[in-house]
């Protein structure tokens, strides 16, 4: 066994009902006194920011972080001479904070309210002219994360389901992504187990913290695995679809994931077996499809707004972005067949 595994330098606080105190403590640890708070819903974020020296609250946020939105946020940070960022929200909110940190070097304290996982990675993404560009940079890794499942109790069930399945996608991609190693796979398998047990509880009792806590725990493990393993075929497909056609991020992951799993899992039977055990099923694909059915997850790209004529346009950009060491050889024919099945909402063969 020969591999190198890098851990990202980051504090992680599971606050369990004490988000406001934990966030204030993390800001104090940074020595910050002029904070830019970034939140899509300022009213919901205010209780978390009670003891934080907020200089400006910024709510101009958009999916996939368009370049022009990032530039406006950077201007606000400069105009107010802030010395730290606190982002409260989902993946788009964290993504915007990362866009500001990328050019300013400002430290981030991330307070997630979904299961997106971006807070645990050094990956940034920006969209311009229908093309989403991603990269990794240590400047965008939040210095600290504060998790509090209580902040997620009012997250609508459909959004919770899509966001949680996005976390499952992080786990699956981490099993065979370009830098995947045994540590990543161990984290990913435990992440699948936690998400598979937590998400049904979120659907059944959305205002009970138990399912939310299991789900956010699984989402964190998924993100740590993904940050190390890198982006596999599934995420490349979803980044292309999101950037080109403006599809909703988490829902797109929820729809596409079974099709990529069905393509790749037969080529790596040992990894399939490990994922299947975590899902509690005979195969990883069967387990994922059962979970999606139980959660009432979105099934088709058509219902997300993708036109049938858009499918062929995405094939070449996906081929260009596909990892060369994907478990199954990627061809234009396979990608188009996969996209058409995802568009129609068919289960993978």
C-alpha cells in the first residue's frame, strides 16, 4: 500500500444548538473586528451574528457564482475595509465567500445551512458566459466551520433531499476520483452510511434534530473525502450542465448520480461492494435507487428545465472535462446515452 494523503488545515466545530457563541469565538480567534457577513437571507442569519462585529451584511448571491456577482461582492469588501468573512447559508453563499477570498486572501468562517459541503473544500467555482470554471486554492478554504443542525430544521424537505443527495454524490465520486486513496474511501463509505440513515429521518420528521445531525455529519465526511480525492466524472457532468444551462446545483446532482454510478460501478466490483454495504443493499446502484425513491427525489433533467435539444450540446464539453482515469472508458456515445436517460428520468440499465 503506497499513497500520500493531505489533510486540509481547518477547525471544525459541531456546535449543537450553540451556533452564535461558536461563530463569535471563531471570529475572535481570527482577531477580526470588521466582518463582512454574506447571507442569502439576512433575517435568518442575524441570530447567528449576534456577537459578531459585522461591518456590512451582503445578500447579493446567485447560483454558480457568476463573475459579475463575485466582482460586486469584492467591491463591497474593499469599500468597507473588512478583515474577515462570515458566510451563513448554502453552497452558493459559501461559493461567493470563496470568490472574495480568492482575490483578497480574507479568512472565512463558514456556517452551513444546507448539506452542500463546499465549506470543507479548497475548491472554488465561477461562471462566465455559460461556462463554469473551477479550481483549488488554499486561500478559499474556510479557516473554520461551525455546524449546527438546528439551523437546518426549517430547510424545506425537497431542498434537504436534493442537498443530501449532493453529499452522497461527493461520497460516490470520492471512491474513484483522480486523487482517491484508502482514507478518502473510508470517509466516503461512512458518509454514505450516515446519509442513508439520516435523510429518511429528515423526510419523516423534519423538525427533529436527530436526522439532521446524522445528515450533516455525513455531509461533512463526504466533503472531506471529496476535497482530497478531487472531482470525478459525476461532478464534471454536473458542472457542465449547471454552467451551460443554469440548472439548480443540488437537484442536478440528485438526478445525474444514479446514471454515473450505473456506468462506473460494474468496472470496480470491490468498491461497489463497499458502497452497497453502506447503503444496506445488494449493489450500490440498487441502494441509491431505493434511497431516492424513499426520499421522493427529483428524477429527470427535464423536470429541472433542461430542453431535449440541449443534450447534444453538453456532450463535447463533458468529454473535454472527463477525468482520463475514470473506471469506465468515456465516449461521446456513452455520455449522450447517459444524458438522455437522465433527461427522460429512466432508471439506469
